[in-house]
């Protein structure tokens, strides 16, 4: 089955698009559920290519929603690094082991969560946005985002310890991944990854994602900070396990 048969799994595709929209509305880890959802019916690479237009459309909604909330230093570090990661992904695409990359990212994400939960003092001071770690994790985020829109774990490993205000965290996330997703478009076209798509179905999925972005932006404003960041780390832990499970099975 391929993306041309999208009407036969439209509810599943809409669920994936809603996850994309919620991520753009400020719940970033939710977006990583989109490709696995569609992978129940089509192969993951086709699912990633199918969702890219949805990401690109909803990205601009997210940019508008968070146009006043972002950390400029992080953007200066992470956007160039993310673009380098996309370039690395494009150059290595014929030789890259997506399973190996998924396992590596999953293990790192699990390690980060366990370290925070069991070995980090509860009142630990926020870490500054350091350049060298930011360049590394930003590149990893761009690379894994290029492969399967799974850039959230490396990004969160770097940004979460900074303890940014939740709206600034959400806005910074939005701006970084908008730049990364735009950069992915030419390589996806060059590699011929885009499947045949039904424009009416894409429009319906885009509307679903826009609704999700609006809903996510409302939710993040009423969720207490402690609950928000605890949920982000739980999602990171669960998604890291999911990455490893998908790779080994």
C-alpha cells in the first residue's frame, strides 16, 4: 500500500496530522507519534514524505502563534546545526542505517531521562545554552528529523536542562523545526521520496493539523509548568523506547 491510497486509511492519517498539529501548537513530543501511526499502513519513509507537506503548512501556524516567544541564543546555535544535520542526512541517505540511528537516539533519550529522574538534584540550576553541545545535539536533531521526523529527542536532551519558560521552550522548538523542515524539502525532492499524493486529502490533513496547532497552543497555556515538563520527559522516555522497538522489530 502507498500514499496514493490515502483515502483507505484516512482516519489514521488524520490522527497523524492531528499529532503534527499538536506538536506545532507547543506539545513537541506528540509529533513523533505521527510517522509510527502511519507506519501501520505504509512504510515509514513514505509516511515521512507524506507528512512533510503537513509539517510545512502547520509550521507557519506555529510560527505565528509563538512569534513573541523564543530564545534567540538557542536559535543562533540550533538552526545552523539543524541545517547541517539535514545536509548530513541527505549525503548519507544511501548508506545510513535508519535502524542503527533510531537505536542510538533511543538509548541516548532513555539515558537522559533516567539521569534526570535519579541522579539530578531536584533544585538543579538551569544550564546555559552552550555552543559546542548545541552544535552536536542540533546536528543530531536535524539528521534524525530528516530520516523520520524524529528530531525531538536530541533537541530535548539539549534544551530541557536549560529550564526555559514553557512558552519560550515551545516557541524555540517551533522556530528551529520550521527551519529544519524547510531545509528538508529540496533533499526529499532530489531523492525522489515524495509519493503520489491526493491534493484533496492533503488539504484535509492540513486543516486537521491547523486545528491541532490551535488546540495545542490553548492547552499549553493552562497546563502548569511542572506538569508540562514532566509530561515532555515521560513522552521522551516513551518515544525513545518506541524508536528502539521499531528498529529491532
